[in-house]
C-alpha cells in the first residue's frame, strides 16, 4: 500500500486513433437507434421510449464529438509541423 507522501507523477496520456474511435461509437449509436425504431410501439406501451431517444441523442452528440476530435487532431498536427519548422 502506498502512502500519500509517496505520490507519483501522472503518466503521459495515451494517444490512439481518437477520430476512428469516436466515429465508430457514433455509428453504433445510430445503428441502435435504427434497430429500435420498428419496436417503438412496444417501447411506448411500456413507457420506455427514452431508450430510443437516448440512442438518437448519443448519435447526435457523437457527430459533435467527431467534429471536435477532427479539429483537435488537425491542431495537434499543425503544432507539430510548426515546432518541426522552428527547429
């Protein structure tokens, strides 16, 4: 067991295929939304329509996420290129 006095520095963040991950998740949300649409009547009868709309909201937020991570990725690449040119 470690003591509070033995705190370690945080590890470097892991960088991976962020755009692909967010895109894949967004596609899954939209597929789940479309898969539940034929059963909307059953969901309505059982007061569970929020499940359908949650999938649509997840897909919509995923679209915002894709936009954000693409901008972030482009900014990181621009900063790396500028740092390389300055050296």
